[in-house]
């Protein structure tokens, strides 16, 4: 049951591609999500089909084998994938952030090397900021890299919560290269750390790069979240993002830039999951009867449906506005923060309202809303918590309106 969403202007190309992804979600993701979620199993068959559809190369330029589409279209696609299952958008998201980092900051050699296999999904990317003792306060990171010889850096330290940590072939990892730098962010560098996809204990040229067993989670299953342990991992100096000369000490700014587009992506996820929650609520509320009528006919339930649809429409408009500003080359930090804050909170709220409408059945694993209820809270955490978004929004507001 498709509802709403019609207020967003789409080009013919955007309409075609989002229709295609919606069909893919209806036919391939939704019927299989329950299995992969319950088993917490990587959805390999779905990922294989996504490769064929070109979904790993949506924003990668055509010259590197991608579709060359903009952030707005990407956000529309993410909404559709998340409507199916947010874990699927999670498999694409860190890859998208990695390709964004390469397209914006990578050297020509790095683009030539990584973007073509990334466009097909043959090579997939993860990105890694968080550590066991650090998430929001990125400048407090401890993992480090020191120059080992002319051609190599040696990486040491532990990373946490890396989505696609095991199945990825490259990880964009932020570490300290100058522990004494003031301000601290000037001493951070982003490395493109290569490894063997799916291998926990890397050896040979990737020795010293270990992926511990995946973290067991409330929801967002299927896509693995892992720690990463670097213990004397030798990374070629040419794998400093942007090249050694240009990239050393620039990692913090590069990652913060990428998080801005990541926030639009999480906002789109919030819209997608909220949209699905509404669809489920609309259906269930017209099937279930109490006190002699469909529960949808009780005003209290109708008000919930009305609030959900209103929040979804607002969240979608905010997400599209942030994406369009970024595509137009305008500042969108404030708007991306607002979209992420509003859409993720709306996602959680709509899922909870839909859960309430399902009554006791919402608590049963037989009903899809149970999965959404476990998946949605991640929206409040990834790419900066709601508190961090408020800090970003407040700071940007004051910068733009300084008296
Ligand atoms: C499933 C999952 C996948 C993830 N994937 C990735 C990934 O791929 N790569 C990656 O690098 N990270 C990833 N993360 C990590 C995520 O980005 C962090 O969890 C997030 O940034 C919050 O950091 P934290 O968990 O350390 O919380 P903390 O920073 O310890 O915060 C704890 C609480 O304090 C609040 N808080 C912190 N500072 C302030 C402040 N100044 N003012 C007010 N409140 C504050 C926070 O909002 C939060 O409520 C993932 C996390 C999860 C759960």
C-alpha cells in the first residue's frame, strides 16, 4: 500500500529510478527481511541483486562506471530501501560515504583505483570514526598512525561500531598522526585501509588488521557492526586520503564533511521507516475491529494516523531541501542537521504510534512492526545523536546570525 510522497517534485529520471527501487523493495526486500532479521544473517542474495541494479554506484560519476546521480536522487533511493528494511540502506550508506570521500578528497590515482570496483559493488566500503571510549567527541580519538618508513604508516588502536566492518574491502579510518597537535583536529588523518572482505584475521600485506566477531544488537540486523583492531597494520603512504602531501592532518575536516551528507542519508532512512510504519498502521487499523467498528474509525486512532502522515511529509520535505541545497553547492550544514534531527525523531515516533495501533500483535514477531520497533532507535544515534544535532544546529544558527 503506497501512500503520500507525491508532493515531492521528481524529474522523469528520479521517478523511474525510485519506482524501480520501490518495486525492488516490495518484491525482494520486504518478503525476505523477516528471515534475514531473525537469523541476523547478511542478506547476500539481496546485495547481489543490488549490484546488478547498479545501486552501489548511484552517486559515482559515469566515467568511473557509476550512474552519476546527485544526493537528492540518492536520498530518494535510500527512502525506498529503508521502507523495505533499514539494514539494506546500512549496507549502501557507508559505501556511499566512502565514495563521497574519494570523489571529493581523493587523489586521481585513488579515484582510478577504487571508484570503478566500488561502482559495481565488487568492492565495498566502510567508514570508521568511533572507538570504544569515543563516539560524539571525535577529537578525543586515540587510534594512531606513525610513519614507519618512507613508504608506510603503521596503524595501532581499536575502533568500534563499524558498519560493514567485516564484509567491506576498504575502510576509511580516522586516526591521529600528530598527538601533540593544537587544535587537536589538525593532528588527524584519514587512511584508506585495505583488507580482505569477509576475513577476520588478515595476513600477508594486510597483517595487523583484525575484525572481532560482530556485535550483537537490538535491531539493524543482517548488516554487521564490528570492532576493528589495528596492531602494527602497515598502510601505504599513498593510501592517505588525498595523497600524503595533501591529506596528512586533513582527516577531521574530510570526515565532518562526509558526515553532513551522511546526515541527509539518515534523514531519508527516517522517512522510509516512518512511511512503512504508516502503511502498516493504515492497513491494520482498517482490519481490526473493536467496539463494533474498525479501529481506524475511532478518532484517537485517526489522530495518530494524521500525525504520522503529517510528520512524514514534513520530514521528507526537510530531507529533500537539505539534499537539494547540497547539490546546488550551497551551505547545507544547518539544514542537514535539522533534517536528521526531525526525520529521525519522526521515524521513531511514527514507528511507536504504529506499534501502539497494532495493540498486542505489535509485540509479536509475526508482525512486521516488531522489527521496525527494534530497528528505529538507531536513527537517534548514527551520524550524531539528537543532542549532537541540536548542538550543530545551535552553533550554525549563531554563526549565520551573528550580531
Ligand atoms: C548500529 C550502529 C552502527 C554504527 N555505525 C558506525 C560506523 O559505521 N562508523 C562509525 O564511526 N560509528 C558508527 N556508529 C557509532 C555512532 O556514530 C556512535 O554511537 C554515536 O556517534 C554516539 O557515540 P557514543 O555511542 O559513543 O555515545 P556518547 O558520545 O558516549 O554519548 C552518550 C550520550 O551522551 C550524549 N552526549 C554526548 N555529548 C554530549 C554533549 N556535549 N551535550 C549533550 N549530550 C551529549 C549523547 O547524545 C548520548 O545521549 C554506529 C553505532 C551504532 C549503534
